[in-house]
C-alpha cells in the first residue's frame, strides 16, 4: 500500500495562549511535514511567534472557538491547498513531534489514531476518564451485530491523528455537534460508521496544560449518549 509523501501532508495545530511551547512545536514539526497553526484568538504572543516562521501557515480566529472549529478550519485550508492527509497535533508538547514519522510511514488509511502506549505525568482521574471513554465508544460502535465491521479501539480520545482527504471531506460536510474534546469521539464515530478504514500507531504522551474541566466532561458525556442513541452517520 502507498505511504504518503511529505508534500501530501499538512499538520494542523490548534493553539490558544501557547506562547511558551508553540515555537518549539513548529520547529520540531517542520522537518516532517508542512504546518498550519490555527491561532484560536490567543491573548498572548502566540500569533507573533507563529508568524516568525515563514514556512508555517497561520489562521487566526477573532474569538475563541475551541478544538472543533480550529480543526475543521485547518482541514478546509488543507483541502483547499490540495493536501491528501491532515494530521492533528497538540500545541503544548503533549504530543511528541518526532512521532509524526509513525504517521508518515503508515499506509493509506482514512483515519490513523495515535494510541498513547507510553505516557508521562497523567493524573489518575484523566487516565480513568480516557479508558472509560474508550470502553464506552467500543460499546457504541461495536454492538454484537456489527462486531465484524469495526475493529476494537484502543484509544478513542487521542487527538494525535491522521485524516485522509475523504475523511476530512466527510466531517466538513456534516453539522458537527461537538463543543470541545468531544470532537475526537464524534469524528471517530462518523468515520467508522461510514465504513472508512481505520488504523493505529503507538505514540508517547506527556500530560501538560489542559483546558479539560467539568463542563468539558459533561459535553463529552452528552456526545456519547447522542452517538449511542441516534446512531447518526
């Protein structure tokens, strides 16, 4: 199977007040692929740092929209520029840019998820929530009558992912309901339920700053029940 060329891939990085890390993230990412940072209405020096890298594209939101709009805008930019694959990655160095090589080596596939097999400093509660969410998503996507169609997921909430062009087109054509981190499970469900191909690669993950809170958790729970009850595609 064909593997993507470097010029086929755009790494999309949502960033909100990430002046401490965004420069290093861009610098370490550029050797692997082209970069587009979506500055989600940062109030610090994030945008200035992004624009100091002429090789990186910068999209700026006037108001904070969180992960869903940032990723979708990055995907639209990628499709408009003719990229075949989009990789979503964290701006705070939770994701190791050097792991991009694993995504670039993976054969053609609609969605490749980075499974957090090597982790550092993750609070126990966050670890429990992630594992529970993965278990619930397996129940929602793999009921007994469909077990042969969708492979078992090992990390349903990981945001380090590679999307194919047609997977991005699918998400852009849908009216996404996600408000925050629930974008990851919503996108996963839509891609799986439409019969698109799925793959996984092992990645390292280091917990850093996070905007995950009780409100975000409630949104994720609502999204799960929406996906479970409606079966929407």
